[in-house]
C-alpha cells in the first residue's frame, strides 16, 4: 500500500515535469532556451517516472533494467542537448559574420 502511494507520487511528479517541459518548448522564443527546458524537464521527468515504476515493481531483474535505462538517459540527454546548443551557437556565429 505504501509502495503504491510513493510510486504514484513519483509518477505524477515525473508527469508534471514532462508537462512543464512541453509548455517550455512551446512558449520559449529561441532554440537555446527551448533546448534548456526540454533537457532539464525531460531528464528529471524520466528519472521520477522510472523511479516510480521501480517502486511499483519492487526489486527484481526488471528494476535493474529500468536502472540501466535511467543511466543511459542520464548520459545521453545532456550530451545531445549540449550538441544541439553548440550547433545552434556555431550556426548563429557563421550567419552573423
């Protein structure tokens, strides 16, 4: 019972951050602020949702797989965001010369 409540709190927290990130993507004016919103909210939202699923499921082999997915997201999402921001910076630098 307690695991269901805590898991639900994590899942709803993750969904909240996904919603905030989506609103940020739609509302922010330029690429760099949109990328920032997407990266921060997606990473935190995925973290909270996956932790909630681990709590719901208990500790078993599926939980280890979810942790592996979580580590993969932690590595790839900031890297991809950095590369998108860097590409936008160099595009603006080349166009303004």
